[in-house]
C-alpha cells in the first residue's frame, strides 16, 4: 500500500491501519522503521540519492504534509489522511498504553525528553516509558546499552531529520526494539517548550500557514510546495 512521488515511496495506510500493522509487528517480533514524508523532504531526496535510499528503506513512510495529500488526489491515489509525526507518536503511545507495550524517548536537548515523558505519563497514566536519553549524550555504546537494558517495544528518536533516520538505520539491528520512529521536534512540543498550531489549523491541514504567520522567514520553505506539485504533475515517477 504505497505510492511513489519523485522516487520517494509513501504509505497509504490510515492511522488505524497503521497502528494495527505496528501492533502486529511487535507481536510477531518484526522490526519496523517509520519516517515522515513531506514535499520538502521529497525535493531534497530528488537531489540526494543517499537520502532517497534512506527514505525508501523505511517500513512505513507516513504522509506528513498536506502537499502529499494534494499530489495523491491529483493522481487518483489512496492517501486520504495526513499522518503527522507528532500525531503518530501520540497514537502509538495511546496504543502502547492500551496493549501493554513499552516506549523509550531518545533525543532533544537535556531535560526536554524528561519533561515530555512526564507530560505523556500525565496524559496517558497507563503508558510505560522505560527510559529517556537526551540527544547530547555522545557515548553511542552507552546509549545502545541503556536502550537494550530497558528493552522497549517502541523507540522515538528526536535528533532532527535526516540524522535521526540515519541513526535508526545504522543501529536498529543492534537494538532490542521492534518499532523505530524519527520524530524531529516532537519532544519540544510535548514538553511545552514549543506551542503547536491550534486545532482549527491542524484540522484543515493549515499548520504550514500558522507557522508562516508566526515565522514569516519560512516563506522560502513554503514555496517548495507549489514546486513539488508542479514536479509531480509533469513527472512519470
């Protein structure tokens, strides 16, 4: 269940289909790698073959970006639901709390992941967060040892993209973890350090517009959306 945009694969699962798949992966002891795909990332991958290969090695490429939905509609595809990285994280945490699965938080500045942990546990009292490591820890062997000792089912990695995806790909076979997701700045939002767009903007896929209002310098990044759509229209890939 994947579609292809300028060479980058994107999964067409809904939230419920994806969570069902992930619980099955855990129960069958399969390793899965989730990466968020948006138009900006696709355009970068078009010029960076290593990044292209990295994104396509993921098990699930979630459509995090309204541009992906527009492109799918243009091609009569099956992607009908935007799945953002932070909403996928929250969905997986809720699913983990309901199914007795454990999670681990790795990344962000010192103290941020710990605060995110506290806020998640306050929201989901049955959630088991078995470990936290900030992104400034340099000893990679110690990081892997701590993760393996905690034995989580799911790990969320917040090292920025694509660094977090490269870290996952390079280390997942050495870790006793089933599900890996790169989550970018999600810990900053969950900790309360960064405010997310109001629900109205999120509901209608307008988070990009809200961020543009708050940070006008983002206009150069936002202009990549029409470029992406034009390339999709005139591309056979």
